[in-house]
């Protein structure tokens, strides 16, 4: 039960972090480009990059913490 709650807590933190960074990237892109059309692609790219970073980090942690075979 505690491990399930911890999993949901970690997922919530990851999604909240991604949302904050995407919003910040969108605002920065709006300021730099003068509120023109590339704001959404910049925010989408930031979302994908952060999602990939979090996925790879969790994947490497899961692989290193697994019990050795044999």
C-alpha cells in the first residue's frame, strides 16, 4: 500500500515538474518571439524532452537496482 502511494506521489511530482517547465518555456518563447506562433512547438518540445529525461532517469535507476541474475 505504501509503495503504491509512493508511486502515485512520484508520478504527480513528475507531471507537476513537467507542467511548470512547459509553462515557463511557453512564456519565455512568447517573450522572445513577441507572442507569435512558435510558442506551442517550443512548449511541446520542452514537454517531450523533459518526459524523455525523466523516463531515462527512472529506467536507469530501475535497471541498477534490480537483483542480479543467477
